[in-house]
C-alpha cells in the first residue's frame, strides 16, 4: 500500500485536481436537472424542464391527457391509460438517470481525493473505467439523440487529469522527497 503521507507531486496535484473538477461537473449539472425534475413533478401542468436545458414542449399532464404521438396500450396497471403509463415511466427514468449521474460524479470526486491523491493505482483505474464506460456511453447516447455534447467536457478534463498524473501513480522508481 502506498504511503498516504507522502507529499503530492506537481503532476499528481494537477491531475487529481482535474479529475475532481471533472467529477464535480456531472454532479453539478445532474443536480440542476434533478432539481428541475422535482420542480416539473410538482408542477405537472407546466412544460417538463428536466429533459434539457430549455423546457420541453410537453407537460406531464399533457402526456397523461393523451397528447402523445404514439403509445402501446396495456403497458401499465389496468386503471392507467397508456398515456398515464408513459408519464409514470418518464418520471421514473428521469429520476433514476439524474440520481445515478450525481452518484457517478460524486464517486469520481471521492476516489480522486481519497485514492488518487494517496497514490492508489486502483483509484486511477476505477476513474478511467468510469470515464470510458459512463462518459463515452453518455456521449454516444447524446449524439444519437442529437443533443449537445457538453458532457464530453468532463470526460476530456478528467482524462487529461488522468494522463497528467499517470507517471506519479505508476512510476515505481519514484522516491519519496526528504
């Protein structure tokens, strides 16, 4: 196990700071969308705000009233219309989406502080895996949905941070300062 009292090298200081910023970015953005999700849920007659930066052209009550392009009958409980089922599913998906993005961002911040800054190789690898799986997956999904690719900013900043701090984490010939 690496010595956690060893001072941070300049590369590790810069790299881990960039990964912290990269973790705070999705956490902050998804927190905003989560607040908009709660707002939209509390105001079902207003345009749904959690789907994008600008309010959408539909509301939960609009969907529930059948103002949707297409819906499969029989998808929900017997008492629900297809539109109600869609509205319930939409809320569930949005809630889970933003909670999970917030969690991913906070995990990157915590791993950056408590593992990466203590020279833990596993922390570097977990952050990289998160960027490659979650970050690229989200970027591909946003691209396919023709949405802005601003989440790539966190991926680029974080990957740059990992590249910068790589020698400090994996260079076994590095000696402790005296």
